[in-house]
């Protein structure tokens, strides 16, 4: 209902035009040139997008703690994260297409406000059912991050878009990786609810900053909401490069969430780590974010396929390393594996997003929504799979699934022959 109401909202008199004249996959749109985003707007919007996504991952290393506090059985602990990721997928599918229909500033601010409501509700939740409902709400409206990215892409000149978006997406993935050690350190001192209290304060502050700084931007052509939803399937089917990148990244992101859903449990049960030690482990793994700026430069040079081949091979190798380290009782090998997995997923995600956003401006929001919906649904499956496979068959099974998945993407990317497009893929 919120989506339909916003789709029918009246026009903003101060709208900004969108993009240059391009041939859409489905239609031709003529529009004015968007204003160029200021450096400060890029920083604030990038930080806001990062915080939106970080809200989905604070619970990941705290699964057993939250489940125990709320009376949730340990075999269902993975649902604490997967429900928010499922909500994120729903938001991507149902809300993000609105970025091609309604004024973007209003849409982002609405998502920010409702995310804040969900966080406060999670802090106050006293039962597993209430917590999961608010987690679903946070997931749905945190999809505002994926409205901000296309919004910014309209306001960045073509020659700087790859590097600028690479930096923003690096910030988002950095927040995903730092969310884990941040949550562990804060929870070890003041309890898991304090993590969300701090998140609520940050969300409110950045929401106010966006309200002050975001420029209105209305899409060049108004189309109906349900027409936009239906068109997502047609657009996705007509863009072979988007389908290919979606499959690659969905598989690798599923490996990523599977690894990090099971790893804290392994470190606690097999190596006797406490919250602080697991937090330090996650902090070292987050060093993989250093690879993201390299990915942006690779994309600007047209080396997307090469970067994907290397990243997927490294993911497979990292899972092999974790398998051996587990059997040799060598936690240093697990640290190395986490660093490599985080860095490889960074590279693959940045490369994939730049390719996916290389479409006509009037369909960019819907293409982005299709892509990200698939990615986060895969992530939700990976979170549940990681915990259930670990408890059912041990870390060896988790590592073998991750290795096989990484090798599948490696072979598919290696066999890729390329296609027509602005970027050499």
C-alpha cells in the first residue's frame, strides 16, 4: 500500500531531469540533464546506503546470543538474519522499482524513517515473533540503499562513474563486514540491544542529513506501478549480461553469507573463542575491503571478466584453506580464508554492479532491483544453509559447498565470450 500511494504521489515542481537521451530496452525517453552531485552529497548518501545495509548484518555473529535471549531453538537461529535478508529482497522487488516512477528524494526519506521505526521496535522486542517481524520491516525499508545508488549514478559524469560508484559500493560492503565486529564488541560490553540503539541514533542522524542535502529527482517518464513491476521480468529477460552477472554474484554472495553464518559458531564451539575474539577475527577479515577500489579501476579499464575469474577462483581457494585449517586446528588459516573471501566478494560485487548499472537511465532502477533481489534472496538462503549444514554435517560440508560454488562461477566466467555493450565484459 505504501508503494502504491507513493506511485500515485503528485509531481514535484522542482524535479531534476534524468540522464541523456538514450534508447531504452523497451522505450525511448527524452529528458534534461541531471545536476552533478556534490562531493559532500556523495559522502552522506554513501554513508547512508552503508548504514541501511549494515542493519541487516549486526545479528549475524550474534545468532546464538539473540536466539537464546528470545527463546528461539538453535537450529532456527539462522532465521534471525535470513528474515531481514528476505525482507530486503522483498523491498528490492516491490519498492526499488519506484525509483523509476516517483520522486527519489521522498522515496529515500520514507525508507529511512520506516527503517528507524523497525530498529526501535527490534530494541523493544521481547519475543522471537516480534523480533522477526521488525527484522522483516528493517529488511524491506533498508532497500532504500539500492534507490540511493541509481540516484547518484544519474548525477555522476560518465568518465567518473566507475570509480565513484566503486567507492560507494566499497563503503557499503565495508559496512557489511565491519557490522560483524562492531556488533560483537558492543554486545560483549552492553548486550545485543545496545547495538541497535546505536544504529537507531546513526539512522536518525543520517536521515536528517539526507533531508537537508538530497536534491529532488523525478524520473523522466511516469509509468504505472504494476506496469513497472511486470516490466522487470521483461527487462531482465532482455539483458543477457545482467542475467549472467546476477547468477555469478548470487552464487558468490550465497557463499559469503553461508561462511559468516557458520564461522562464529565454529570459532566458539571448536576453538573456544568468546565474543571479543570472534570480533577481532571478523575485524581482520574485513580488511578485504581494500580490494574494492581496485575493482572500480578494473571496470573503468574494461577488465570485468578477468576480475570475476580471479575473484571466483579466490573464493574457491579460501574455502579449501578453511577446510584444511579446520582439520589442522589452525585458526590462522581461517583468518586468511575470511580475508580472501571478503576481498573477493568485494571485487565481484563492485564489478557486477557497474556492469548492471550500464543500462539506459530510465530502466536503471528496475534492472538494479531485479539484480539485487536475486542477490539477497541467495544471501538469505546462504545464511540458513550455513547454520543448518554446520549443525547437520560440520564445517567440512560447509567448506565443500563453498568451494564447489566458487569453482562453478570460475568455470562459467572463464567460458564467457562477451557481448555488445559500453563496457568490455
